[in-house]
């Protein structure tokens, strides 16, 4: 009976990990009901002694009755017995559940189809666990279906699984293993006893308490190590103390949306003969703007791809403004504009909204959510075809001074990562092209100028290829390609120069026809975005424009080369002086370190915190580790001081001195048995270690004081003093090795033993819980009348000592079992 219950509890414990996937908790109680039905069916089969195949055959029928009663009671007979109509309704709900999980992003709404699909899946897992653990007696293999259930949130969530959920799931599995071990041991046989008393029938079954306690201790220790060890290892990210594992999935899990190969789709749109309308828009300032769809931030050496996106419920565009643009700080001039976009009905399936960057607010029908890192807006439920929406954008308009003084560090270094194996000539080329640049911004401008003018590149849609070799061939030899090659190459070169970069794919601003701007298929485009802290992500345009290139591509004004008189000086504190501008030199250092500059709210360059040096970080870590190692020594010192203060109290001073003496002996490796009397201890120490006269006198004083406190009607008027204990410790320490003395100081064994005892006391809670059994269970094991105990037969399992009655005296157990 216990093993089926343990299997059900293990399944319910692992089901807790599914909580992040759903909104609300009604789904959980449906799953608990399915687990309960499975557990009751398995327990009944075990109780009746049915063959192993009976439970797997009967349980699905019981689950079907349960699902019918919960999800299709109106179509069932007596609201629980399945009928043809109820089965059809369950099938329809399952189909809708499969469709919903493809449309929604986690946390998904608790709809009947999704709840039914989840409940049926959990019931299947519970059945498999019961088959493995109970029917086949392979409890360890039952971890496989439990692991399959556990990996569902890990596979679809970008957020790590919380450690409390992991602990609950792990305890469920540990409990199943412990229950299986106790059940196996109970089948070994009964203990053979030499004598049996009236209450000795409990010894008829093997004692599994210690085995269970050992298993629980091992399990608790393993789970504690799994939680704490990764938390103290700095190389593991994210912090494993609050989560285990990092999943991948768009929208944070739950729903999946198809993301085509953005690069391949871009080339296909540019090469196709037709040039259909994709969207039209109007803007309050009548200025065309690039409309971004995808933001590619991972370069694997072959192509640019997207990192997993996260669509939180609070980031729905219907909830209010979009999350703030990363890196954009107050003080930078913003240009606000409003756009109204109308998507064509004839476009391919698209679950992203083309938007200018950075969009501040989006009003669109449907469940559209923004990814905080990239501000891409997507939906797992709706499509963009035929949609009309309103966009408010706030574009930064930084001054040249702000751009020159901006640092280039993003919130994450992922925008600087590049694969191994890149051609070293590419980095050398990037540094040669930007040799005259004094700041990261100037390096970005030099790169753009080199691609669009000085590098003699040719726009050609027939160019193709990807990967490191294609990059080298494009930059070093052919210099022929279209926007894919230009954007990707500039982003790679920017990262090689320490400038965070990514590639965006979408559409250019299009062409104005009448009163609206029209974006067509051939306006599909790719461009790089570079990060400057305080300003955020800025678009650059390395693709040649005009008749010889992308027809509607436009170079942003802030990325044009600045002539010495292009912008008047704003003062010595804000930018270069007029004299400096005439000579082409900046007011500050010739090549400031971008990692040592930051910006004030008013735009004034200020010294920024470069971060904690590596040596300091290492020193702090070493000091923390040393402090952790010295905790036992500090605890021992505190205990000693507290006891020495208690020596002045006649009623307790002797006990404090005795306790301190026992700890001294334990730390020095001289401890005896806990039951050793004070006089026996003093005699043993005197005979074995021969303390000096003064130390022997102090030892006798401590021993005598403890004896009088234990046995005399009144304590001694003069007890031990702190000098006695110090004298004993010095004398006995001189008779041990140097390493023993060092260990007694730094790692005192008395403290470690107390920690061990405290841990055992905590783990003993399991024993107390095991003892909370119904009174009927306990009394049922006792022999309540004359004759042999229940489960024994005359002449078997007992032996009596000649000359003594069989029912008196104390049992003596023989080591052995009866089969």
C-alpha cells in the first residue's frame, strides 16, 4: 500500500514544477485529481493482490471516468460514465489544447483544452511511474518519466526553474526510493528471537527504521549539496541558488511561433520578381523610418540568429508603454513621432510587428508582447497580416559631443561574443580602417564610410554565402554583396573593435505614394545596430544606396562624418573648443578609453567606475573563503569565553569548567567515552598523559568540583578558575603534535561534533514523522492473548532458554532470518 502512495506523491511533487507555464492554479488541482485516481487504482490492485498487469489495464479506464466527470459531465451518463458524445467532446478539447499551446506564450491562460491536455499528460506520467516502481519493482527507472515531466518547463522557459520547485520534486523522488527500499527489506524475512515477551511481536518483522533514516539522510544531503554547491561556484550562471537550468523557447515557453531563417527570407524577398506591397504607414512628421522585425544578436560563425525571447504578461503592449529602451538615459534629446501602420492581407505568416526603433507605445489588437532586451514585439496567438496599429516612437537625437563621449558597454557582454576560428586578417583590417578614430563612435563612422565609399564595394544581389570563409572572401577579396553581407560584416568588425553590435532585419522607410508611405517587398533590408551607453542602440547603414545599391536605404544623419565646423562648441566642459575643432583635435586625450568614461544626466563627461579590479575581486573571494573556514574556530572561541564568565557562579561554574575540559580533550584527540565519570576521566588523563604538577592540581580541582555538583548536597565554596583551564590546555597541548594543535585551534572537533549532532536532530524529524501512525497499526502488531504472536506458528521462529518460562524475561535475538 505504501509504495503506490509514494509513487503518486512523487508524481504530484514533480507536477509542481509546471506552475510557471500557467496563469492561475486551477489546472494543478485537476492534475492532482488525476494523480489521486491513478494512485487509488494502483493501491487497490496491490491491496487485492492482483497480477501486475491488472493495474495498468484498469487505471486508464478510471482516468477516463475522471476526465469525463471533470471536463464533459453534461455529455456523460450520470455525469461520469463516458458516452459517445462525451468521448467526442474530450477529443475536441484535446485538439483545441494542441492548437492553444502552439499559439500562446507562457504563462498560458487556463483554458479547458490546455487543462485537459495537461491533466491527461500528468495521468500518463503517474501511470508510468506506478508501472515502473510498483508493478515492475524498478523504482530507479521511475525517475525517467518523472524527469520527462520535469524537463517540460526547463525546455520551454527562458527563466530558470526555481529551487523550491526543484527541492519539492527531488524529495518526491527520494521518498519513492526510500519507500521501495523499505518494502524490499520487509520481504527478506522475520527476525529469529531466542525469547519472546508479550510485546516482542514487533520484532517479527525486520526493523527498517534505520535503513529508512539513512536513505533520508543521504537524500537530504544530496539535495542540499545540489542547491548550495552551485550557488558558491562563481562560474555557474544564472545563480543556481534560485534556479536550475536554462531553457530555450520563444516567448518564454508555452507557445511556439515559427521564425523563418531571417537571412534566407531576406534574400528571397529581394530576388523575387514581384514587388508587392507589404504595408503602408503615415507619420506625424512625414519622415520615413526603418521598420525592424528581427534583431539578431548571436553570430555562430555561419549566420546571425536570435537569442530566446521572453514575453512576460506585464509586457503586453495593451498594458501600457513598452519597456524602456536599453541604455537610453535621461538627458538625451528625443524626437517623438506617431505612426499609423496598415499591414497587407497578402503577406506571408508573420508573428512580429514591423516597428521603428525604439518604439515607446504600440496599440494593436491581440496578444502582442515586447521582449525587454530587444523591444521586438511578437505574438504566439495573432498574425500581423491585415492588422492596423498605432506606434509612438521616441528616437534619440544625440549631439556629436554626446556620441564622442559615449561608452560602448551594454548590459550584457553577449553583444561582443564571436566564435573561434575567425580569420585574423579581418580583425587586422578592422583596426587598419579605424586607425584614425579616437572614440568608438568615430570607429563606427569610419567603418560605415569604408563600406559605402572608401572600400569600393559593389552592391550585387547575386552574391551569396555565409560563415567565416564567406566573411573573409567578402571583405578581403570580392567586396561584392547585398545588405546581408554588409550588415553582418560591419557588426562582426564592430565587435572585433569592442563595440557591441547586432544585426536587424526589416524594411527601409519605403516610398511615398500620395499621402502615405508604401513599403514593398524589395524594401526588405538588413542593417547593423551599435550600442553606446547613455544613448542606446543606434542604426548604421553600410549598404550602398542610390541607383547602384539599395534604392530606399538612407544613411542616418548622426553617422555622417563631422567636419570641424559642423557643430559649434558648447563650452570647455561639454566638448572641444573652437581651436581644437580647427586643428581637428579633441579637448580631451587623443584616444580616451571608452571603458573609463560615462555620462552625467546633463551630458557632461564624468569619470565612471571601471569596475572592481580582478585582483581585488580575487582578494575578496579569498577573504570570504578564509572567513568561512574560520567559522568553527570563532564559534569555539565564543563558547570558551561564555563558559569562563560562568565560572564565577557557584551553582554552574563547576559544570561550565567540566564542559570546557571535555571540549579541550575532544579537540586534542584525548576524549573518552561519554559515560566516563569525572573521577575516571581524571585518572585516565593523569595516568596516560602525565600532566605537570600545576596542571594535575588544576585537573583535580575541575574533577572534584564536578563531582560535588553531581553528588554532594552543596557545591564546593572554591571552584576552578579560568587559569586552571588555561593551564590544563597548555600542558596537554604540549604533549600532542604540531598538526594536532593547529587543528584544535582552526578546526576544533568539539564544534564539528555539535554541528553533526544538530544535523542529526534535524534529520530525526523523519523518525518522528514515521512514528505518527494510527493507534490501530501499533496495537495490531502486539500479541493480545495467549498463544503465538500473529504471523508465527508454534515451533517456528522462537526458542526458549531451559529452566525459564517462555513468556518471561528479556528477548535475546539471534542474527538470522527465517524465509
